[in-house]
C-alpha cells in the first residue's frame, strides 16, 4: 500500500518511522507544509495518514486516495477539536483521549474509526497529559493499523452538536492572567496546571510594568509523604 504521510511533531515522526518499517507499506513522502500537498496529486497514494499536521487539507486532496485520508487527533472527539487538546480537559473537565478519524473539509470533524480514553488526575500538568496522549496515540494507531491494511474499519459519524472547538486565540486568552480578576481556587489551579509545560512560558501576568510567568506543581499525597507530614506535625 502506497502512503503519503502528513505531520511534523514528535508523535508524528514516531508513527512515521513505525510505518516505514512495515512490510507491505511504501511511504512515498512525509509532508510538513501545506504548499507540499500537490505531491498527493502527483503520486496518487492509496492512503493519506496525518499526525500532527497543522494545516487544513483541501477537500480535493482528501478525495484523491481511494482508501481515504486518516487523521490522528489527541482528543476524545467530538470534544476539544482544534488546538491544544491537552489543555482543555484540565481546564473544562471534558474527557481526555485520542481519536483516529477520516478527514473531511473541516478540522477534526470526520467519521471516527477508533478511540482510546486517557485518564486524568488533579496532579496533572498540561505537559503530563500531553505526554500521556502521545503514548495513547501510538498505541491506538498501531493497534488499529492491521484492520486499516485489511480494509476492515467501521466509520462512526460524529455528533456535531456535542463537544467543541478551540482556536489558537482561545489558548492565548487563557495564558493571560489579569491581576485583578476574581477566581475560584480550584478553577484557577486547574488553569495554571494546564498551562504548565516546561520549558515553555505560558501563564503570565504583568505587575508594575514587569511581566512574570507562572508554573504550578501539585503533588498527590503518598504513604511516604503522609508519614513525613505526620512526623512534622507531631514535632510541635
């Protein structure tokens, strides 16, 4: 089967390398920019696979491969279509997970092939969840791929009245903290931990003309930490 791969992030390269090692799969090209999509027209692959491709693929390109165009998205669609899907489950309490789906003319709205839910915890940062979603994407893709090769996949239309979409601007708005805003403690902690993704500076606020960046660490009590706390309390 001839495949053209669209992608460019860490999990994209990981899956690309895995596909290149598969017997019976010929990965003709890896495209990272929208101006390269004419190669799909030139080569006419059997299938297009997209993982971490940041550009909307036109409908006429999607219609070229006879086996369709598949995209792997790190959210449990229809929840959290669009950008930063590792952030919104923490901020909004939506379910986290990953979805393999057919591509259509909009971002992350095509028929679902398979999904895997990912657990979350109050101690998670945005980076923690991002890394867990990456692992889940690899697991889901490699589990489903034999069925894709055999042409034995079901398609489940998404409920477009459910879920939601987030843009880059939504993420940018989330990052800016206004010193005089009123917040609920847990909601604010959720926001800060969702934006904690070292080494990146995401959450910020301005005080007296200076800009400051904020990360947060939340630790779950373990038996060992509970013993330390008890020992500290008993010493007074």
